[in-house]
C-alpha cells in the first residue's frame, strides 16, 4: 500500500471544500465521485466497505449536475458520503456486520440517511463495523477486520481503526469519502476518530433520530458523523439532526445551526478537567492528551477548572450492564423467521431458532446477549440492572454539577493510540476497558466530539474530547473549532 493513503487534491481534501466547490461550479459531481471511487479501489486492502454503491452514486452525480446547473442545488448537492452498515438503506444490503443479516435488503430508509439523500448527498457505500456495533476494534465483523489507514501510512501494517464505526473512520482517513455516518453507543464514533486521526462527533442523545438504525442499546445509541475537520462534522450534523415522529426519543433541535456556531462569537470562559479519572487512567498517552488539553485551553483563552467526579469510574461497569441488557432484548428479533440467515438443518421451530442464532451470531454478540440475559433474569435484575441505572443517574448528576462550574469539559478520547489487530479481540475485558473515557458521555446523553491533537511515540494520532451539557452542541463544535485552528 502506498504511503500516500488518504492524500487528496486540495479541492477534495475536506467535505467543506467539496461542497463549496460543487456549489460554485468549480467541481463536477461526476468527477468528484470518480475521484473517491478511485481511492476506494486503491484502498480495498483496508476493508473499509462491506458494500460499494458507485453506480448509484454516479447516477446521482449526473442528476446533481443538472440541479446545480439549473440553480436548484440543495445543501449537500452532489457530495458523496459513506454510511455505517447498521443504518437501513432502501434497496441496499444492510448487514450490521453480521452473518445473521448477510442477505438483508431493507424496503425502507432510516430517517438519518433519508435526510442525507433529501439534502442531495450521494451514497458511496456501506462501511464495515463490529457486529451489531458490539466491539471496539472492527474485528467482530462477519466480513473481516478493517485496517487502520493512519498506521499503514507509517508502515504499521496491522493496527485496528477502533470501533465499532471503524469502517467509517477508516474511509474518511483514507480519502475514500469526505464524510461518513457512524453510530455511537459507548464511544463508537469518538474512539475510532481518535485512532484514525479524523474528527468524529456524537450529538446530544435525541438530536438525531434512531429510526432505521439496527439497535444495540436503545437508551445509549446515537447517530453521529465523521469528517476531516470540525466544520465538516458540523455541516453533516446540520442536515441529519431534528425531531422525528417515528422515534419517540427524538427531540427538537435545542441549539444553533452548528456551522453558523463556528462563525458566531461564543461565550466559553471555563473548561473542566475531572480530577479522579485523570489520576485513575494515567497512561503515558492519556497524560500527553491531558497536557495538550490544558495547553490548548489556555491558547484559546479559557480558564481550566478542576472538578471532582468520584463516581465516574463506575460508569464503565454500569454501562456494560445496561448496554448488554438492552442488547439481549433488541437482538431477540433475529430468529430466522422473517428475514436474514436461517439454519439449513433443524428438527422443529425451537431447534430452528436455536441453530439459527447459534450459527448466525458471532462470538462477541453471543457473549453480550448471554450476559445481558443473565443481568435481566429473576433474582439478578435488582442486583445488576437496577443498580446500574442508579449509577447512571449519579453519573449524570455529577456532569450537571460540573457544568455549573464550567462551560465545557475536556478529556482524552481513549487511554492510548490504536493497538494491534488480534490483541483486544482475544481479551474482551481489555477491549471493554478501552471505553473508559467515552462511555460516561453516553450514560449522561451528552454531546461529545473527538479531534486529533497529538501523536504517540509511533506517530499514531491521539484524540481529545470536547464534551458539553445536553443541547449545547453548538458550544462543543465552537470550542473544537478554536482548538483545531490553534493547532493548524
């Protein structure tokens, strides 16, 4: 693989430039799609995509050209994007990275992807992911692991892109798409963004509809996006956010237009750094990001406030009890009766259920289903699930108290840079512990963005999270943009 992975002509280097070039007429939609298709072809070794839809994108590009020439351009007219393969896309294979959905072609479209297509965006393909978003390395996918393109550029051939949205992060990092959709249950956007050196954001829970996303943990899942810059992310979120009558957990936008927020003076005076989690997770790489966070905060004119959040360390075990319990319920619908994989040999209906699920789900999915079922079972519900929900309420309250003293919070996206493929997958506990900095944000339903701010000894990227109170997504992107510009 050439060392120029991810390199693009200047006019295609960010989603913002692609959009603006198309709107001004300096770029042709067909030529833009062709350029990203070439990179997809050159980067197949990365295994970022499960399904490619170049023909569909080319057909859409031709129609986009007509709209652009006719003065009827929509916000993302002709802009190609990639979509994580747990979003249902009408007429396009949608697998969630699982054998049990290896042949599932939806007859309906998720709300979030519908809004993309209605804005003029074009689908390049569906990206690889951990099976049903269950994992942190994109290795539990039935379609094989994705390789980190940032590592390949450094000659490191076997690094994980993170997960579960590793395919989307890798596609953006490798120049295969200017932007991509992901989903974030416990860090599945922010952690791979950190590993691959791109920007990834999870908005406030409820700002993006979950309708048409294959559920993992319904009270934690949230759609989000990847881009090469903070502005790229803001542009995509402006299109996909908004209330949806088909999702009862969705809510009205509670913030400004995010792209406008980047150009609007924002009153951000104080940023918080939580004392206990910094001390407890004191890896060399994490400390490097903590120091960079302090440096950047001062650089952009913010006061640093140290806050106490003693219960944050309990967020991770409580998260896994809640997430796995909800997964046990959500994944019960995959039984081989109506769609997807069905065992070829079975004796009766119950045997068909058992064989289909045993053969159709991968090891990690089965592990999480069994653990979740146990946590919900009689005699254990109060001891595990109910206690975890109580911890969740305490964590959310600690965030509320912290945000009384500061406008936003800074935290590393991960304890370290990208690890080697095959290591974490053989040590599930170690994989779970890698979510220690991202999980609390999901437990409290807060907005969080990861942007690259440093590199480890190998030269691999390390991401910094900017976290805000619920519905203060505009302040989150505004501070992230200031930091990004200060680093430039």
